[in-house]
C-alpha cells in the first residue's frame, strides 16, 4: 500500500519539477511536497495534480491487470485447443491402426480361402 503511495508522491513531485531522492520514505516525500513552492503558492492545483496522477496510475494498473487476464485466458484457450488437437490426432492414429489391422485380417482370410479352395479342388480331381 505504502509503495503505491510513495510512487504517487514521487510522480507528483516530478510533475511539479521537484528533484526526488529515491530513498526518501513516504513521510519525507509528503513533507517535501507540502513545503514545495508549487504547493505553497497553489494548494488546490497540487491537489488536482495529485488526484490526476493517482488516477492515471490506477488506470494504468487496471489496464495492466486486464492485459494480464486477457493473455492468461488466451494461453488457457490455446492449451485447450492443443489438447483437443492431440485428442483428434490420437483418434485418427487409432482409426488408421484399426483399419490396417482389419485389412491384414481380411488379407489373411482371403489367402486362407484361396488355399482352402486350391486344396479342395486338388482333392476333387
């Protein structure tokens, strides 16, 4: 929570042209803001800048979260599609294998019939 507030204060101070030390805490940043020339001259303006800066940061954060959710959903749908394609491929492979087995059995039966017919015709002659 304080990290976001710190970022907000740093952004506001930067917007007002103030130099900001990266290691300042939230209280030091707030004090620097309240003692800034811009704040002392026009407090309402600084409040508006602060509100706008915070609102912009929140919009960006919301947008980033939405983009993350969108990408996560896209990845989920891609995985579902890949799984479905794999299932289709397995089913196709099984069907081809079963067809080859049927063809081999058919060929064996045909060959057995031919042999039986040849053997039967030899005994009749």
